[in-house]
């Protein structure tokens, strides 16, 4: 899958999970946030932690 397509898909998944404003996140940050949400962490907390890790 191309990087652009993968990033688009990750952003779509983030949006569906309630992670608004994910357009400025990198693919790595999005993957990390989605993994945390998959472990029942709050979406906004997961987003903030993923962005601060980088």
C-alpha cells in the first residue's frame, strides 16, 4: 500500500474511533493512538500521549 493511502486509511480509522483533528498526526502517531484506543484507552488521551512521545 502506498504511504499516502496508508495515511489516509489511518486517519479514517482515527476519525471513526472519535479521534478528531488527526490530520496533523504522522502515520506512526496514528498507529500508536489507534493501538491505545484498541486497549480501551480514551481517544483524546491516546492522541495526546502519542503526539507527546515524538
